[in-house]
C-alpha cells in the first residue's frame, strides 16, 4: 500500500503513527510542548477503529505504571511527556527496564532544570542515555530530527523494544514536536493478536505461571540478571548503531549534533562551505547505542570536532570518549530554550577549533 | 529555490493559519516545507509568529534568524523583526496601527492595507487571506490553484463553503498591495 | 500403636475435610507466624480455583510484606512499584477486559505512597478488585508508622506513640473510596477467626462476580494483625486487634449494590 502524504506537527505525527502502527494502548498526561499527542489521540478516538486504548492518567507516575502493566501483558503500549514529566516517570522506567518490558516513551524535551521553560532544549541527554532512574540499565534512545522521523520511529521503536525486550525512548524536542513538515504515513497495521510467551495473559494449564518482576532478593541471582542485561546492551551496541553523515567525505572539521541541532548544523555546513571551510556533520540517530566507533574513525581524518547541542554540554562527553584524544573536541550550545543559529555554530567552530 | 519567511502579528490575526496555508500550498506544489510556530503562553493574546520555509530542496534548519520575507502585522513585530530581513529582502506590512514605520533602506517594502480592506469587504476573518494574496503577488512561489488546494487541505470540511470568499480575498490582496520603497 | 492408627484413620481420603489449595504453590511463605497474609492469600486462591479462573487471572502484588505474593499463587502475576498497583491493574484490565484482575496491597502501599493511584482508579471505576490489607504498620521494613497507625500507637518511627498533632490522623481509605461513584462494592473484613474467614471469602467471591458483570471497582479491606511489628504473640495480636483496631476500623459492608 502507498504511503499517505500529510502536513503535520511532529507531535501529531507521533500520534497518527501510533494508531497506524497498531499500538494497543497510550497512557499520558498533558504537558507543554507535547500535549497535542494526547489531544490528537482523543480526537481520533481509535478505540472505535483499531481498538487502541487511550487514557488520560492522573499523573505521569500513573501513566508510566499503566505502561508497565500493559507491556507486561505483551501489548504494544506507549506514553509521552516533556522533561519535568519524564523526571516523574523515572521510577516506572527503571522498573520497566528491570522487568525487561518493551514499550515506547516519547520525550518532547523542554529546557530545565525544574519547571524551566517550555521552549525546546536538549538538556535531557544525560537522563536519557546515562540512566535517569536508579540501577544499571540502558534505554534504547532514538533521536528524530524531522517530523517524518517522529512518525517513523514509532514503528522502529516498537520493533527494537520487542526484539530486545527493552524500553525505547524517543528523544525529540519542542521544536520538532511543534513544527509542521511533510510526512509520509505508513498504511494501517492490524493490532497484534499474538502475545510473547513471557506475557501475563492468564495461566493456561499448558504452561508455568508467568511472573513479571524486577526483584531478586538473592544477590547471586541479581548479579546474574545484571550480567544478562550487560550482555544485552553489548549486543545492542554491536547491532543497532544508527547515524547519518552529511558531507563528511572531504571534511576537515566535524560537527556532531542530533535532533534540532543537527538540522541547524546542516545549514552551518552549507554556510561554512560557502566560506571555503570544509565542514561535515555526523548526526547520531541512536544516542544509545552511540556511534562511538564511527566518530573514532572520523577523528583520524579531521582536525577537530565541535559537538553542538542545546545544553551546557552533555553529549560532548560521549564525543570526547569516542575521539579518544585524537583531535580537540569542544562543545557549543545555547540553553534555556534558545535554539542555536547556524551562524553561531560557525563562529564557535572558528574560535574554538580552527583558531584554537 | 528556497524562500524563508517570517509572519508575525497579534494572536488571533490568523498568523499561524496563514503560515499553514502557505505550507500546504507548497506541499501541493510538490515542494519541501517547514512551519515552525512560536508556542506557549505568548500565543495566548500576545504576539504570535511563525517561520515558514518553502524550498525545492531538503530543508536544513527550520529555525532561522534571517529571512527573505517578513510579513508584519503589528508594531511589536515590526520592531522585533525589521532587522532580521536579509539585505535585498522583502518586508510586507499592514500600516494599520503602525506608529513607527520601517526605516531600513536596503530592503524592498510593500504595504497591504488588509485591515481596512477586510472591514470594507465586511469579512474581517479573511484579513489574513488578503495579506497572503499580497505576498503571492510579490513572491509568486506557489500557484494560486495550489493555494486553493492548500486551503481545502487545511480547512475542516465544514468550512469549505467559505473557500470562494477566501479566494476573493486573495485576489483582492493581490490588487491592493503597493510598493512603498525599492531596496537600495 | 493406637495413636498411629488414629493418624492413618484421619488421613484417609474419605475423612479429608481440609487440604492445601490447588492454586497455592509449594513455596514456603515468607510471612511471620500468626500473620494474616497467609490466610488472605489462601482464601483468594480458593475463590479463583472454585470459580475456575486460574487461566483468566492476572494479579498485581505490591511493595511490602506481600511483595513476593507471586511466589505463592499459581497464577500470572506482575510485581508493581510501591503504591502503583491500581495504575498497573488499570492498564491490564483495559487491555485484557475479559480477564479477572486484582491488586493486593498493604496500608503503606495503598494508603500512603499510592493514595493517588488508589483514589483515581476507584474514581474511574476501573473494573478491578483491590484487596487492602490493613495492619496499621509497615511490616516489611520493620515496624514503622503507617498512615493507618492508630492514635497513640507505638512504632519505630512513632516511638512515643502516634501524636496526631504532628503525625497526622489514621487514614480511613476504605471510607474515602466508598464515597466515590466509581466503586461498586466496598467492605471491611478480617481473617482472624473461622467465621470472619468465611465472611471475607464470601466478600471476595462477590467481588469476582461483580467484575464479571463489569460493575466497577470492588474494594475489600482486610483488617489484619502484625505480631512482629506490634511486638505481640499471635494470640495477643488478635486480641489487641479486636480491642483497638476494630473500634476505629469497624467491620462490615460500607457500600453494597442495590439489588
């Protein structure tokens, strides 16, 4: 079937893509700048078409625990929020990681800390890829840079979530959530009627009871489980790294940026090349797993790397690890909901790397 | 071809929907588009603005600070965005309520008295379509029939009976827009 | 020997009047001697078994003494984060509406950290059974004050007795949820005598029936003892419960369907 062309906000695209992906349940709570997701779903009322459950929970905490309950039944379930709401969800997220449940969590990031601002930011990188909740765990983190990717990563997110029995986080931001672009939507998929064998769906006489828990009071048992998780994360690091390169072939200088910053940096690359500076852009699509190996390879060929993100400098730590001292690595970013301009990126490239 | 536009005015003037129709028209013409609004409390009763980019190529940054065209519908927006127009660029404004007129000499300036015209036509809601008509006269980047298609796409079906009225307003805008100053 | 013959006589199948419930596993219970949890588990397992619901049941265990409940009941179970069981159960029931879904929660879980989830699940009238074990204390962490701890009652975090001026009043969650239109059947029972066990079992059976009929939230509080936390023998604790808990938390139905 052919894909349908629409002009949509990123938030609307996530919602429509969720219906079309055959998602079984969405549980959410309003917060700017992502409220369009639950509004769109309520308006579309998919319970009447696909049978998808859409529920406005009493809190972010309740919403993520509803995701836990639904995911433990083997269903495709998701939630969405923005930064302060994602902080509230962290308890549920670590339980989901600990119980190895597949689900999709969308974070349309706004500036923080605290109530911060409602304008776009990328200051939740650490929270997303380094932990967030307690315990040794990782989310698979997908970073869309367009409305199209916000739609596409719903399907991709669930595919990875079920493949690895691991929660997937779509790390978007207020700019991509709020802007409209062309988007090609996939045809309607049917909701799955088969459940994974680990799901709690009622114990028939033919199998042992299924238990979904993240608890093991025996340290030896818990360490064994931790080792199992480590092995899973290593496999994800090996198999699931995704990134996009933009004019890196002959680049003397490399920008590394994801999401909205990557869009800005694409323009910076064009402008810099008009000035005769050979700049390339590497855009990580997965933030966990991070394209460490590729950045390390590129570090052999470039004179310096500028990590650009709308934060005080978070992803730059992973870029530094990847470059492993081969070339200078600097950070540039605006904060507080201010989106970096392409010109600022070039100025900083010149002052920090080229002239530095 | 890439046209980078900012539309700015009061919330309620139809700033965002004008941008949306522009973007839809671009889609109908098989071009790449992006529509990036200001959002949040500032929308409610305060100023509203939207950046629309229409391009024959993949669009890089949807958020930019320099524009080919600025469509300005109140004084605050003129004060805020006059300096953001690229040299040689275009400023379109409605002089209604403007106390300090644009001062730059290196841009081409047009005025479209859409507020007045809309009240003369007895249809204040088509104000933004008059402005859009003016823009299309100056920058015919999308064909009129694609704009009508865009209108149909962005308006809910129940309002499709209003399309002839909007079409009329577009035409009127094209007629009344006047050049105030040519870029030096 | 006469005695041995007696036992042989007793264990003859035709003389069997009481046996281990099929839906209880062989795992050793982690509960203290004399604790009411074991009895509460057992009658829930009996009802599920007698109603033929094993293959239809999904249970949610809390954080608290009964955190390991999933080890004891032979049904599919999920272990929820502290207080979140009603939210977890909400999603299970919404996504699998034909299944029998219950939560089993203590007073810290349900009436302190999970107050919001409890009230809102009840207020939405989620078609689930909530079993609320109220023993007026935090058992698992070793006897701290709970929201339901009685005035003047000594615990490790109210060592001089609960001073309601600084520590708040004991919370009657069951009375609160009974006022919500979403709840269908709300009752307070106990399991400390055979007669009370029978009443509680009857209440759980009713709740199972109502869930089949899609009636809304059923809420069964079981006022229970905590010999370890209360620092009493099991017999003392039951007596103390009757004399102190029941006057404040009187047994009986609080909301019954109009039939």
